[in-house]
C-alpha cells in the first residue's frame, strides 16, 4: 500500500510550496511506506519522472529532485510494496506514457487479471511486475478508445464491478487534466493500519488557483474528503473542478 500526493496549479510550483510547512509530515509517512518514492510532472512537452526504490526519508536526492521538478501539475508517490512484489525501480511509481503520469494505492488481485483487456501494444510496454502498472496500461487502453475522462470512468467502472481489490485509489494527469479517484474496500485496510479507519481516504484542498489531493495519515486540517467511489477532475486549461 502507498501514499499519494498530487496537485494542479495555475502557475508552476513545487510540492513544498503548494502544500506548505506541513509537507514534512507527509514525507514522514515514508518511514512506513518505505519501499520507494517517485515524482512525475505532465505538460505540453510530455511526462517527466524520477524514482528510486528507497524510502524518501533515506534518499540523498529527494529534496533536490522535488525542487527541480517545478510544474503546473505533479504527482508524488511513497511506496509500500504489496507482499510478493519486488522492490526495484521498474516497480516504483509513477508510471508514464507520452504526456500521461499515474500513481496508485492499493492492490488488484490477481496482478495479471487485466492483461487480456489491455491493448497488446501497450502491454508490451510493461517494465515491472505490479498490478499497478497493469492498472495504468488498462486505463490507457480505455483512454485510447474513449478519450481521457471517459476512458478513465469506463476503466474504473469495470474494475470496481468485476475485479477483486483493496483499493484502486489513483491520480493521473496529462497536459489537460488532473484526476484523482477514490475507490476502496473498507474491510481490506491493511492489518498494520486497522486503527486508521481513514487509511484509504483521499482529501483535497482548493485555494489560489491550486488543487491539492493527498492520502491520509498526516495533518490535513480543513481539507475536504473525496467520497468513496467518486473522482475529482480538474480542467488544467480552465482550472475548473468538474
């Protein structure tokens, strides 16, 4: 299981700037979610990412990379690997394709259950062995068929109604949109976090032309919650919540 953080902003910024002083509290979650970290930005020039299979709190490049990835939209992922999944760079989020970046928290079982539904050309792009990467490739398949927003909705609906999962919480961006989806099974919160009944919750805040969305476990006083089985869409061109 993992922690997610993403934003869309009217002007280029960094995670430290957009989140504020308590950003350090989010980073501290890497003490538990310690199997890797990664950052991705998406824009007209395409998606750009950097990731390491080490805890963000133990990385020598974490702060510098976050400062250098100044953007109008970015995703940050702290990984706690699903049991049996290798800890390496290929399995570390974010996953990118053209101008699209993606991060996921949760598990879909079995890990290859979506393979028959993924476009064969896209399936050959898989570098790792995670269900998360297959989830991404499945959404790309639907996006190619239906467009960005409708493809995401179609993909989420299928997984929700046909697959076994703990959570398919995710964030995905391209040059036009920032999307966060909150879809989880409350009875599948990891034993380690059973006391945190909001473990799978996603919350967001909006101010000064910025929308920030994040996983729980740190100070999010005043943030609003994305209800289970809902998604938040930000039009990066008009900066409107849909």
